[in-house]
């Protein structure tokens, strides 16, 4: 193969990856909206007999990502740390600098959490529900999907994040 052919393949591969990324984001947005609608409309019917209350804590099968999902936001800790690490801030009021957390509200943008005064989702790590690969967790206006290669969460406005050992991405 000539040099031009290799470059053409790289461009095509890059375009394919970009389209695939957009398809995943679209799917997550649809899953979150459909899941939230189902919970509102079908929740009481599907509940059946009383079950132990879901405390909102879940983790990936690998255990590297632990999240706390509420009706208003999701906070996730990635034990291996965010890549790239967020810039450290000089002073944290009411906590210590951290480089392993992301927060997403039901309508806002996803952001790394620069300071924390508590263990956050890690406090519930032992009791956290394992979110199997390919499974979705939806609560309020936020939905998360676990993949073998990471975790993606999206809110009702289409904002979200993707976490893996290799990278943290915000959209």
C-alpha cells in the first residue's frame, strides 16, 4: 500500500470513530429519556412487592468506577484517576484537592470535581450495586450505561461524560 492509501485509511477510520461516538451519544440520550419516561409511567406497576430501597450507589463490574446517582445528579469516582487529570486548584474551601471525581446534574454540564471534603461515592462502595456491561441505570433526568471499556452518563439536555482508565471525556 502506498503512503496515500494509508493516510486515506486513517482518515476513514477517524471519521468512522467520530460517527460511532455520535451514535453512542445519541443512543445514550434516547436511553436516558426512554428510561426516565418508563420510570415515571411504569414505575409503580413494575415495582411489585416491596424491595430493599436502592441507595443510589452503583459501580462498574471492574469496581474501578463507583457512582452515587440521585434524582438531581450523579457523582462518580474513578479509582485509577481522571485522564487527563484536571488542573489542581491552589485552595479548597471545605475539602482537599481531588483528581478522581466527575459531577453531572440533571440539566447542567459534566465537570471534574476539584475539591471534596468526604469520600463521596466511595463511602457506599461495599453496598454499591454492580452495573453489568451493557446495563443502564436511570434515575431522575440522568442515565448511565456500563460498557466493557468504560461508563457513560448523560442527562436530559444531552450533556454527559465518559470515563475509562484511558480517558475522561465531557460532552
